[in-house]
C-alpha cells in the first residue's frame, strides 16, 4: 500500500489470517496520531466483519501504540474538517451526530462474536488510550503508558472511553485518572486491571500470538456464548444473570447432543 493510499485510509491497514483480523495504525512517524479518517477506517473494518472472525488484534506500528489526536485537529479554524473549531461551531445536534460516527470506530470492538485484543507499546494517549480501552483485552509492554488528558485540555473523553475505563478499574480510580490526566504506567496498569499481561517489548508479538491461540482454541459456539455471558454480567443483576447462564447452558447442551 502506498503512502497516499494509507493516508486516504486514515493510516489504517488490515490483514486477515483465518479467524484473526489484525487492524494496524500505520503512521509510525507521527506516533500513530489519529484523525477522523482514522475513525472512519476503523468503523469500516468493523463493518467488514464476517461470522468467521473470532479475534481482532489492534496494534500500532513503531514505538507507540497511538499518541492520540493529530495536532491539526486541535485547530480553532472551522475549515479544518472534524477539528475542534469545526465541531464547536456546528449545530449541537449535528456535532453530536458527527461524534457518534467517530465513536462507531471504537464501539464495534466489543461486538458479539469477537474478542478484541490491543497490543500496546509506548504511548497510548487520549484517543490512543480510548482505542486500547475499547478492546476486550490488553497486552502491553513495560514501557507502555496510558493517559486521558482531555479534561486538562478543556475537553472530555468522547470516544467510548469513560464506560470502558470504569468497567475495568472502578469509579473512583477512573475519575482520578480522567480528571488529573496523569500517566498510568505498565506496573500500575497491571495492578489495577487495565492490562491483562505485561511483557518485554521484543516479546509483544509472540505474547499476543499465544493469547490469540488460546482464545481460538475452545469450540466457537462455547467461546462466543461464554464471552456473551461475561459481558452481560457487568450490568445484569444476579437473578437476570443466573437466568442467562441457564439459557446459554441449555443451548450448549442441545448443540452437544446434536453433535454441532
């Protein structure tokens, strides 16, 4: 893919190996800074999923996962499409609809039927942190660090990051991280549940490959049903979740008896 093709595709490229789709931010010279074109490309990747995809790996080229929003997007000039000046001058409902479209590039990573894994090295800042948070699991390197500095810039995290952060680390920790905009380094990320695994930089690819192999090892029906149960458990009360477990297990038993 040429440089112009990559730019037109929001600096996002995808590759498929059987049941695994890899989505790569490929703008290493800019630390994989993101633009609205990036989010559109991510949304298209999600829309392209077929039922054979079981795992999606999200990664960034070079020494950083993603340093966040491209600096040009901070322009107050309303002629910068998708920039802060552009959105801030739009009708509120129109601006919210535009942001909803941006969020679609992130939310699909929790789609039923797939498990998403972020492979994070170096900086994951702002939109970069929210992209990693959008995934189900995170494998990170010892030099990785997460930051959500939006509040310190007079903004808020708006790419699905608040719900997923609270889900992972709890209310009070999430509030403190968001309001201070401080860096969460690898050791702390592991301790508070933000990272599933911390590895040396040279081991990142192999660690992700091992995790992907483990995720795709169970039968697809059991894997997807279990993932659905774990996701629903975050929000269901006990009675509702117990009922969901019963219903899912009966479906699995029927499938086993039927030999499927």
